[in-house]
C-alpha cells in the first residue's frame, strides 16, 4: 500500500534541555542571597553601634537643639531689639551731621561736635560706636564720626574711625576708603594716600567713585614722581570710564605722565 505525508507535516525535533539558564538562575539567587545577608549583617552592626552609643547620640542631639534654640532666642530677644535701639539712637546725631554739611566755619564745627558727642541725654556717634559696636548702626556711627573729624581737620581721629568702618555698599565702602586717603594726603603722607585711593578706586566698579578715586591716585602718583604708575592709573580710567566727566579729559593726564618719564 502506498504511503503519503500529510500536508504541513514536519518531523518532531528532539527536545534539548539548556542547563545554562538554570545555572545562571541559581547563581543569581545565590548572589541575591549573599547581598541580603551582607545587608542584614550591616544592619545588625548599625543597630549594635546605635545601641552602644545611644547616650552620646542623645546628648549630642540635645546639644545641637539647645544651640539652635539659643541662637533663635538671641536673635529674637537680644540682637534684633539691640539693632532697632541702635538705629533709633543714630537719628539724633545724624540730624546735626546733616545740618553741618550745609554750614561752614565755626557753625559747621559746632554741629559736627554735637553729632560726635551728643547732648540732652542723647548719644552721639562716639557713644553709639562704642555701645553698639556689633550692630549695623554702630558700624555706621564709625563712618559718620570719621567724616565729621575729617571735616574738622582732625585727621588722626578721622583715620581711626574710618578704619573701623566696613561696608560693601556701592558708595559708602569706596567713600570711606577715599576719605582715609584724603586724611593721609592732608597730613602729607602721600604714600599712604595713594594706597587708600587705589583701594577706593577698585572697591566698586561704578562710574562715580571708581574714576574719581583712580584719578586722585594718579595725581598722587605724579606727586611721588611714580610716573609709570600714574600713567597706568590714568589709562585704566580711559579704558573703563571714558564717558565719565573724569574720563573725557583723561588724555592730557596720560600724556603728562608719559612725557614725564
């Protein structure tokens, strides 16, 4: 009898068992087990360490919390009220300072003195600088005291108080340094004057104080016959502040320094 193959019939293949997958799976399980075992050991060690050091940790946390509370308490009940009190005290001597700025001669000196020393039971700049030294108002009192002494031609006192003042303000910071330069210039110490004029000129990059004090520095360098220094300072004004009032006429000063060498 004839035989035939059914359409679509395919001979069965032998089933091949791949042991690689099973081996990989077993290895993965082993690695995971080891990882969990390591984590468990680490956790146990951490628990033991925490249990052993629980008291020091507790006292440490209490100490940190106490410091935070002390800082907040100091700020709220001491620092802020003191700042407000110092600021209120500053208003009295400032009124005399403002009047002195628009006066002249003996009258101006009398007003500056009232601002410095105070009166009628009110503090002046000197008292505020000493009593409220750690406040913003106390710092500002140093500035007003220094400028007052400078206007009264008491240069050593001016330098002392202005040197105690510090500020990153765009105008006050450079002006204080420049005023120290003015004081040194007036007592004929141009080397120190040059140093402070340069500091003032480089303190803030603006078109008011920077060119003004760089120009004073350049003129002082000319006085000291340091012509190359003067030329460099004048050139800085030309490069950075050419459109300012000082910068528009700076070429003649550059040439003076250049040809003086």
